[in-house]
C-alpha cells in the first residue's frame, strides 16, 4: 500500500505537523510505503498560469505538475493535512488542486459529463481549526467544507472519500485533547490501510 500525504502549513512546528508525523508512523506500522509532500517546504507554486493551459492543450505538462501527478499515480491512499483558513484550504493547497488535479489527469469529460480518473484510490482529510468544531458544525460550514473538498475534489475525481476529520480549537485546547486528536488520526489511518 502506498500512502501519499499532502501537507499545507507554513509552520513546521504546528499541530498539523504532529498529525503528519502520526499519519506516517501509523502507515509504516501497517507496512505502507509513505511519501510526504510538504507544499511549503518544497516551495510549490500554487498559481495556475495561462501557460499551464497552453501546455495541457499541446500535450505538455509543467515539470512541477508532472512530479506531483506521478506521486498521485503512485498512491493508493491520498491524505490532505491542513489548517482551515476562511472555511477552506490554504491558498497553497487550493493551488495544488487547481494545478495538479487537471483535466485529462484527474478527470475527463464524456459527452459533457465529468468522469473521475483516480478510481481505486482512497482519500483522507485531516484539518485543524482555531474555532470550536461545534461552531463550524452549527453554522453549516462543516457541511460546506465537505461539499467543496470531499465531493468536489475527491469524489469528482473518482477518489473514494474515506474520512474527513475536523479538529477544533487547536490553539486553545489542552494537551490531553490534542493527544486524543492524534489517537483519532492514528485509528483512522490504521482502519483505512
């Protein structure tokens, strides 16, 4: 089993990095091969350029996109780890999706109907918030985020969405609660693999 982890947080000491570490450890304990793509560390360019469209129309792929697409092809499980900013992905992860999950690679159109091309893969999403999860849930934002990430990215491209876990109030909760969050991550990963 090959597990690709896409991490999007500018602080290498964030709680999100702790989640990545647990994902890697749990995956390796289950015998999986793991690759981590820290989008900030690798300096991923999130800006979709006009030249990217021209390249795609001419059968070319920018080198940085090709590298990421090869990682996705390699993966059986794809995990996104990110903080929620303005009820969405950070811009660098949004740009990753825009550039890497491209038409002809992640999906195609058949008779005007989109068809996912990443079938057979599983997806996990672990996201942290500074706001209590209860607020996001009561306001409908959890459902909105599920719609725009799980449905509009993972399922649209054929990925079987396995689990989307939200971890709220990360800066203000106790270490005990943070440890509970990490145990939940570990269980989800092991159950998925």
